[in-house]
């Protein structure tokens, strides 16, 4: 299975949080699954940390790149870069969700044929497969 992580899923996994569902843990532990982390999620994390709106971690802004790179390597996750077709697809999506980060993730999942691993119920309103 090819899976795209929402930011909270990534952070809960790498921190060993109990917030992950049994299904999410199983998907992430199954080594035959291809797990993707979007560059958009790194952008979202950088904004959250730098604005201190609701920092999901104790990371400092100058630690984010090394942290994500290390976690991608340790967990054997693939980096999914934002392409022009991903960003343009967002304009075609209905406004079930107002969060721009999540809307881009939905567009990436649709175009790349990925299952989204997310706790966010609003994402389920889109034409994209989700698991939690």
C-alpha cells in the first residue's frame, strides 16, 4: 500500500504517542507499505514552530530540517515533493476543508494515488481514500 502521512500522524509516530490508532500503527509498522511524507508538511511544521501558534513539538526552527531528514531516514519514509500539478489541483477541490496544508495533501494523494493516513475527519469528505 502507498500511504501519505498527515503531519500529526508523522509527529505522533516519531514521538511514540498513544494518539495513533491501532490501524495507523499497523500501517506504519508494515515494511511492505510505501510511506510518504510531503514537503508541504515540513512547510506546515516550520510555520507552526516559527509562529508558536500551536507548536506540535518542542523543536526550534533551526532544528526542523535535520529532524525531518533523520526521521525519514530512520523510518525509511519517502519524501513527496510538491509539483505544479499538485498545487493546481487544489483549485479544483471543494471547500470541505479550509486548511491549505490539508487541501494540498488531498491533491497530492489524489494525483499520486496514495491512501491518506490521517485522524482529520474533514479529509474524509474528499474523493480520497483514508485510513485511521
